[in-house]
C-alpha cells in the first residue's frame, strides 16, 4: 500500500510549480482523488489532463470566500470527503516598504493569509466529524524577513502562528496541521527575482543551488500521510540549509 492509498486531497495553486509537483506526487502515491484548485483555470485543466488518475481541476480564487465555498462544495460532491488539504496558492507583489501601495499589501495578504483561512474553514468541521485530517500550509523562508517583501513576509510568518494554533485545537480529533517553508525553489516566482540578487542568495546557501518543486513535494507528502501521525504544529524548512 502506498502512502496516500484511499485518501482524497485538495491542493490550492495546483496548476503549476510546487502545487503541481505535490499533486503529481500524491497521484503517484495512489491518492484516491486530487482536486487541483487554481485561479489559472487553463493551467489547472492542462495539468489534470496531463497526469492521469482521478484529478479534478477547479477554478478558484482563494481570496474570495464565496468562490472558495463553491469550489469546495464541488469537491465534496465529487469525492465525498477531503482527507488532506494543501494550502499552496500564493502571489507576490514586491516593493520596498516606503513605496508599497495599499493595493500591493492587500492583494498579498488576501491570497497568502486570508486565502489559507478561507480554505481551512471549509474542511475543519468536516475533518473533526470524520476523525481524520491532514492540513499542510505552504509558508516561505521569507517569513523570517526579506527585503522588498514586507507584505509577503507578514503573510507567510502569520501562517506559523495560525498553523500552531490549529494544531493545538484540532490535534485531539486525529488531525495534524503543519507548515512547510520553502526557500529558493525553481518556480515562476523565483524568476521574478533580479539575477544579481538571486545569485547572491545562491552563493550564501550551503547547497549552492535552488531547490526543485519535487524536493518540496517530498516534505509535503511526509506531512500528508500517516508516517507523520505524531508530527503536529511544526514548520519544516526546505531551503538547502540557507541561514535566514
């Protein structure tokens, strides 16, 4: 039996990058069904068509509570239950703080923090009722502070406290809530970093390279399966040993 045999999962931001790598790994580990939620409907649909298995592509803006409610209703209708929730959807709107607009601040907080809450609300009560659940929130090494990312850092560090609080509240119902904080990962988001800045980060990293989405997916898989049944409320740094 593979790690996720018989389990149904939701991966937000699953159309590409880390989310797609996680969804693909879940299918490989025999998940009964994986719902890929993404604002980019074309990417979600293309991914679902490419991997095979029971993959459900759902268009969803995680910052919109009503949209999230409709998306999860469609997943429950299709799957009947959700055992694993991966909150991966995220955006950046970088700027030095003295130049950052309220629109840039709100956009990032609404997706990266409020979006996680919007999705957790949809599963928390049902996971309590079924007596089982795995929630993994994708944070970032930027949670420890990063120039030009006051909005992103604020949202991603807030996920630490949110994760640990839900872990305490839900742990008695056989539900674990953990977080993964990736560092420099080779995704479209990394390509937005100026080359000189990126090279300086890589030079400072013990690994001397960026990580791959698949390397993050490995950590997420562990926290999503029963091998981690006594791991709750932790943040796993996946950053090649980079000192933040």
